[in-house]
């Protein structure tokens, strides 16, 4: 059975931080689905410009950490800021973390990890404007494109999307082994 990866996003996700990992994980044989606040299509941004649309497979309320091997949190500025105020989204992140499953967050996506108290004592990275938030939440911020600390994978930005997806898949497969 293939590795099952859930992506959680809302409007305003950075386009390459969702679509590049989605394509890369599917090419590696993973079963990948997208959870969003509702079933309505959500729209990417490319920096500050409108990007592509994608239709979620399920809602965040319908998602359960038990059904998945890994959780991927794309960034962008709007998406994680919106989701970190959504109690169901934060609870889902916490459920993945509590279960010891692979969780990856890129760019501003680690804001959700902060909200779920998931960076304390972990080696992490993220977009430069959120690094103080990561430190204040107890994260051990390092300067590198992708950081892996056990089952937690973080990355800086869109240009790191492929390496980020590969690191998350490696963590998920390690846990399943």
C-alpha cells in the first residue's frame, strides 16, 4: 500500500508550494488528497498575484490523522494565516503531531505548527519573516532550505518545494518502515 499524504490549504496558498509537492508525491506513487475549509475550489497566489484554482477532495472537518501517513502544509502569506485561526485546522495538525506522523510545512506554513505547539525543541526553518515567531515558540531555527527533525520537515520557500516534498516523503516512509 502506498504512502498517504494529506495536504491542508485554503485560499491564498503559494502555488508552487502545493502543486510541486502534489505532482512529485503522486509521481512517487503516493495517494494524495487536499483538505480545505469547504468543498469550494481554492485559489493559489504566485507571490502577490492570483494563481491556479484547485478543488479540495474533502473538508478539514472530514479529515482524520488516522487515515493518513503524512500532512503537508503549504505556505503563502494568506493561507496559513487564515488556517491558524481555524480551530479544526489547528486540531488536525496537533493530531498528526501527537500521533508521531510526518508533518511538513513550508514558507509561512510553520505558523500552523506554532499554533499547534509543534516546534518547541525542534530544528526548523521557514520564510525569514516568521523566524522570530518560530524562535518565540521554542523552535531551534536554522538557516537552510529544508530542515528535518525526526518526523517534522520545514522549508523556506517555493524554490525549495521539490526538496521539501522529497524530505517529507522520506520521513513518512521511515515511519511506516
